[in-house]
C-alpha cells in the first residue's frame, strides 16, 4: 500500500514517526471484529477504530491517538519526543517526554505560541534561571531549556505519580500523618528557596508532586520572585499573582512587600485542602475569594474531617493567621510543628528516591540515534496541540495575575464605608416619617376635636 492510498490518520502516524508501515498493517489486519455480520467483519477499519486498536496493542496511548486523529504530526521539541500530556495551567502546558538519545524520561513545560509575547518570554526565562539557581531534593530540578522554532520550553525531572490535588480528589481527605509527611517535605524545599532569596508565590496542591511512595516535591516557579535585593525589577512587583483559593491576605493588601509569610499562608491553605478535600473559601469570584482571605475565617476543618486533633488544627490555624505577625514565622518552624506526625523514613530519604525515571508506557520515535525526519508543515506544529481537559475541581482555582485587584477591593471597601452610613440614615429617616404619618392619622381618626381649655379669668 502506497502512502497516498492510506487514510489521513495513517498518513499522520507515518509522518509523525510514532509508527511504521508494518505496525499499521499489523494493527489493521488483526483488527477485524469478531462480532457482527460478514459484511461488517470484512469492512475496513475506520480511522477511529484503527486508533483504538493501536491503543489496545500498546503502540499508542490515548493522547497520542487523539493528536494523530486531529492531523497533528509533530511530536518533538528539539531532541525531546513528547510521550503524553501531564497537565496545563495559566503559565503553560506540561508534557511527559523522552530524550531521543539518552532515553531519559523528563517533564517539558511549554510556553504556548498564543502566549509567547515578549513579556511572557522574559518571564519564562526568569523562571528557567530561578530554577537553575536551586538544587534541593524537595524541589523539582531543572535539566535543560531551549526553543524549537518559536516555541520555548523548559525541561525538568519527571516525578512519577501525580500532584496533591489529584491525590485528594482520588482518595479523599488525607490522614493527619500522610498530610503532615507531604507538607513537611514541601516546607523543607520552601525553607531552602527562601534562604536563596526566592519566594514561590503559588503554593497550592496542584504544584505539590507526590510519588506513589509518599515522597513530595514542590514544582512550578513560574510566579517566583525575589525576596530581597532589587525587588522592584521584578515584573510582577506590586501585582497580586497566584491562585485565588490560596492567596495570602497580606499579599492582597500589600503586594509590593513580599515576605516568606506569603508562602506560609498558602502552604497552610494547602494543608487545609489536604485534610478536608475543600479549599478554604469555595465559590465566588476572584475578588470574593481575595476578600474572604482578608476578612473571613474558613470553616473549622474538624467539621469536614472529624478525625483531626485539636493540636493539628492549631497548626493549620497558625499557618493561616490573617496577621503575618501572628503566623508561623518560617517554613523551618512549620517542619518543627509537624514532627509529631512525621514518618522518620522521610527525614532520611535519599534524593534518588524522588525521580521517576521509569520507561515510557508506549514506544516513542523508532530509531533513537537517527530519528525520522518530520516534514516541515506550517499547520501541524507543536503549539497547535490542544490543551488537556481542565481538571474541574473548582472553577476559580486557576492562576491569576491582576494588577487592579487591590484597587477593586479598596474601592469596594470605600463604597461600603460611604453607603452603609447613608443607608442607616435613610432607614432612620424613614422610621421617623412613618411614626409622624401614623400619629397624624391617629389624630384625624380618633381625635376629639374639642377646643383647648380656656385660660382662667384675671
């Protein structure tokens, strides 16, 4: 069968280098349906049926099959072959990939073409350099960076398992011991980052990677910024950045004064989520959530998880104190407070235990040393690959960068300070008028109408 005689799906599969003609022919030949009438059994497979068959045979995974059915053929970024989709966020898409020569499994964060503005590229470069500065077993390590055409990417170590958000959604609220072990490890990495003069600014369950063995790493420095030095050169200086469900009140109210206390508050919200399965203030808009973090108290976590001890809840409350002066002062103190629930094996864990360098689930490109040449195609490039479906835990749990959130909150507070006294004055005036009207009606209906008594004669 010539290439021109093949279906669009088969042509895409061959052009991508993910499959050979022999693999396609074997899948098509072995894909006759055992059920149905004779005409159905002899009918050629549709592209969708052939894709399903290749997934069953382990030649493709579901994500690769979807890309090929959509006509996409480019699965490499420089020397890295994209194997699967891991997730997406406001700062980019993350994919599982394999180095075409070394065979190492890595994670690749991609800045989508639609967001590759000069400012976005500069911010992405800052993230790459920030990660390059850090070397700690509790932080996801940067391995490489580059660009393919006009697509910029960052390569990090691949951590097997999933993030804390997915873990809680799958298994429900965690026990105190399991949650403490995870948060302890994150605090260890956070303490190191703070000691290097960096603030994370986006601590949340989705950025905490957890292996099946319970080892945890903090990821994603896309919103990180300096804690000291020339902080005004930070492009996000004076802005409210992060994720609405985990915004510290002092970040909202004073975004030009970054401190480690911001990350401690967000880590407390993450611990709250880990043991309850709920964000501290569900529902509402970004402004509603920011205002709640500043003014309201979250529901007592014991109402959502009756197995929590008073001492454990006290730690959460102290991490989430509204006033920074009343908050746990550092990540090191968080670690100390969590020690009663810590598995001692975590304290002596080897950094090698964190990296999930497992082989890919399916075959990637055929020859490793000499990968197939992918035809140059203007319409079939990597940035056009669709994002993964959003993980809809709550619609507001997305990265936000709002320059006027503080102004909106301030204006709202000013408006309330003006309207409330006016409303009280109007209400009192209305009550006085109502009383006068009732009194006049009573006089008209029930008054005697007799003249006032005469003055005594002189």
